[in-house]
C-alpha cells in the first residue's frame, strides 16, 4: 500500500496541512513527490501537490487519488523545501507558496493533451499511432481509451510522447506539421523505384528525402519547392510519406537576430572584482558579494564572464533584473553571448510563451535564466551562480501574498547549492551596503567607467527662482536651451517625469475641493486622452466633471504634471520635435516597450520622455542630455526610504547620459535644491549619501539598525477593525521582549481602500528569536476569532511600502 500526502487547492488556513490519499495500484509507479494530482475533497474533486510518499497513515480509511496531472514533477525537492520556508516567513498558505513558483499556464483551467515525439516513431501500438496520424495531437482521455493510462505514463517516461496542458482561453502548445518517410531507407528506395507516376514537384520532393533521409517540416519543403501541400498529400496517399505534428516552442524573440558577442578584455578594476567570484565558483563555496560599481563601469560584463565560467563547469545560472529594466538590450546581451542556452521569464510574455520558457528550464534544455522577480524559482537543480542586478530595486519585493523578497530566496538557494550570490548596483540599498561594511557580504567595487570617460556633468536648477523670474513653464530656461542645442546637433535626449497620467489631481479653485475616490481615501488622477478621472488603487473611473460637485463652480482645474501634459507642452515649445512617450499607458500592449525603444534606438525620435521605467537599463550612444523635470516628487511621501529612493533614481537616470564617445550632461529641476539626496546625486557620491542617511536612520530607529514588521487589518466596519487591531497589539506586548518597539495601533496612511478601513501597527526589533512563532500565533488567533469573518489581515516582514 502506497500513500501520498497532498496539499489541496482549498485556500483556507483550516486546510493548510497535508491530507493522506491512497495511491491506486495503476499509478504506484507513476506518482512522485512534487507532482500535481486530482483528489476527492468533500463532495468535489480538487487539484493538489504531492509533498510526501509513505507506507503508513494515521487515518484508517483513505480516499484514493483520482489521477496524476503531470508525467514528471513540477516541483523538485528543493522547491518543495523553499515553499515550506516561504509559507513560514511570508505567513501564507503552503498552496500559495507552491503556486507562485509555477508559470500561470499551470495554475489555470486546462485540457490535457499528448503529442508524438520523434523518438516515439514506430514504438506505439498501431491504434494510437494511427490516431496521431489522423489528428496530430490526442487528448489524454482519448489516449487512455486506446491504450490505458499506465502505458501512457510509461511512454512519457521513455520520451516517446509528450504531455501538455492546453489552457482554456490562454495558451496552447504550438504544433508544426512534418512529413516523414513511412519506411526505412532501403524499403523507401524500392517503393520509389516501383512507382512510375510521380509528378515533377513530387519527384523533387522524393530526391530531397533521398539526399536527407529524415522528417522535414511543411514550411521547410514550401521554402524549397513553393506550394507543396497537394504534392505531399498525394505522396501520403501513395504511402511514401506520412504527416505528423511536433511541438515547437513559442519564441518571443523569433523575429530578432542576436549578434554573437565575445568576452571583452577586462579593465584592472573588473579583474579585481571578478577574481573572488570565480574563486567561489571553482571551490563551490557560498558567499554573497555586493558588486558596487558606478553607472557605466561594466558590471554586466562581470556577470557575463562569471556565467561563462559556470556554464563551462556544466552548471546553471539565474540572473534577475528589475521588470522595468528587462529591456530588449538586456536580453540581447545575454542571448548574444550564450544564444539558445538562455530562457527569458518576465511579465511581458504571453501565458504560452512563459510556459514554454519555463519548460525549457524544467527539461534542462537551457543553462541560464534571465528574468524578473519570480525567475528566482526557476527549477534548476545544479546552480553555479545567482546574480541580482540593480539589487536596490524595491520591485524585488512582492507586495501581494506571498510577500517574499527575491534577494532572501536567492541567498537561501545559494546556500543550498553552495554557490555565490552576486548583488550588483551603482546605488546599493542601505541594508546591503551596511551588511557589506560589517563583512556579512563581501564588497567588490568598480570606481571608474569602462571607457575611462568621466561621469556626466550635472546641473541643478532651482524652480522657485524660475517662478520668481516669471517662467511658469515646466521647463527651466537652462533645460530648454540645452534641449534646443542637442536637437541642432542631432543628438538624443531623455526626459524623466516621476508621475503617470496627465495631471495629479483635479481641484476646485473656489472651494478647494479635490476630487476623491468614493471607495478610497485618495485623490483621483486625471487622464486626458479619455477625459476621465481614475483611482489607481481600486480601478474606479468617471467622466471628468465640468463643474465642482461640491459648490457648482466652473473654476475646476488640473494640478500637477503628467507625461501627457509634458508631451503637449513640448509640442507647443518645439513644434517639430519628435517625442516617444513611455509610461504605464503607452506600454500596456504586449511588445510596446520593445517597439518604442527600438524606434528610439533607430533615431526615429529626438526625445524619450517617460516615468521611472526609462531610468535604468538603457544604453544608447547618442543620448547626451538627461533632464529630470520633477526631482522631488518622492521626497514628500510618508516613507522613511524617500531620500534613498530619490538619490537612487537621480543617480540611475543621470547614468544614461554620455555612456559612449559623446560627453553627457544632466539637468535636475527641483523645488528643494538644498536637500542632501539631490546635492549628492549631483556628484553621484554614494558613500557620502550612505553616511548622511545612516545618521537619519539611526535617529529614527529604522532599517538597517532595526528590522520592521507591519501588521495591517482591514474591513468595512471601522469599529471591528480597531478592536481587532487593539487585541493584536495587546497580545504582542505581552509576548515580545521589552527591547521591541510597537507603534500603533493607528490608521494606515491611506485609511480606506475599496470601501475597507485599514488600521496597522509597526514592530521594530533587533533580535527576537521567537518572533516568527509569535506572529504565527497572531494569525492562528485571528483565524479562530468568530468576529473576524471577512476581515483581512496581512503580516509583512521587512515591508517596502508603509502606505
């Protein structure tokens, strides 16, 4: 008797434990740990993950597993372990932790199909092979009727057939039609010799097969001989050829040719930095490196050459880059160096493309994964290095459940594989730099640009002075003059605006009323193209009113500047200027990001205007001017990291200018030019900024001096929210040590979202060994509280947003 312990797809904390099921005899050789299975649960059938196989169970009467969903496990032992760790650290269900590791195609509703692989030709029962001949692909159910499920699983294991899931309304497997000779070469020749009625095109096709005796795709034959469909069908009727379908991966980059690149000669700085990384790869040691290098200092080449060493040793590499800098350029660097050994995983791909890229990893067909945050879960089993580029980026922290930080997962996997983790940035997070200063991480530095050119010249413009002298435009005189200068020299310009939409908010000038979202305590944002006001929290939208809804005044105006408004103003000041605008609205469609950057690279525009997504990852030789229109937007939000984020953004965007032969200039417009984050970004002086900011953090008792936990409760009933939050705080005060600081309960900075009131408390601590267990108890206590039905609780370790 074999038993499987299964985590079922019933997302409640009551079912957050393994349930035992009997494995039917026919599946005993099939079911393995890490597979998805269908099991009976109550009166329904649900999906689940097999987490353990055993011989005995404490339950006497066990239900049977209905069927396996996979031919090979989708989660290996390491990922199952990671899932358990993630569920504990992120206070989420085990089910949620496992699901975040898989591509969306494996989470949706699907139909299960099989296709014939080349290795399976002639090895299947005649009835099934005939079925493939007629249909190209066969549903799993049809295959079972023909030969039984046990044979199908055996055939998958032997590599004769392939299983895939067609996602309803999402992604299918891409099939390519082939024609292959029915017999072996000598029989084929005899049959051809005995056939006297071959047409002209048919004869050409047969000669082609005789010279290259293997299956050929219809596309390949059409390229050689024109329209061949009729001829191929005739040859099939003569029983010389036979049609069949094979899977072809969807390649998001099929229309791109990547120029093969060779390793560059390293500078002395780069040699010093890469040495320790290569040593740890050779010795198979785990070490976390912080690669701190100014913009343009050649961090990417160090990544590439480290990966080369890993591939040479037959191992694998994961490279994480922030979603917004996963530009075609970044993909080009890795594909150009390592070609087909690279899979790319990010949100710009379709469901089918993501599924295909993930399966290349699962089938060990690639050795490098380049991707955004969730690529850290790539199912590699022999990792040699993990690299996180722009490690300071807050997008590496997932804001919804499970709230994990990719860096923590990377370090955990690095320890398990005994391999180095490289964190790279020109503006490291204060937490990482502090760890490097303490020796927890090893610091590697690149102080010079690769081309020996200096950093761009940065000038700060005080916009208060501009106003005093009568300039009410969003462009200072200096910036406008420099833009005109570049346009006359046919050079390119990047303009950064740290906003989206046309205008930040809509206000009545008579009564001061600002249009608010009816469901959230937040002002609505104006979008000119649709003439609507929208809430970026709950999605509420409405037509922009002509009169104030409070006092009826017609003096209703738009305040603040969005990218659309800047584009319009540019058009008025410089009528012939060619502008490409990149923001959330213009890059919404698949491939739009790539298309816009390609157009800019091909000099089809003079100015690239955008939000944060253009601040990093761009490397165009013709950019000689960067203008920052609103440097202090982020300085005034209630976030202890506001100065750090401002310094990072300004330094990163400044680094886009003058990266090649032409010298670069940067103009930063601000209403607070005296702020140290702006002053030090002008000099790109990270170390000085680090020292200043650490004083502020120490005084405020914030990271890296303290760790943080944010607990938030939300519900439509305000009194209930307050009373539950008070109960949680009382419990924490009774259980945690006296050194721990508990702030709250208090209303969250945005007190209401989607008609739900939000209260929170903040825990600051240095060392608290039992904290995770105590927070688990808070969650359990909360689940048992009868009043807490429909109340949401979130526990966030080391939060990156306190809104």
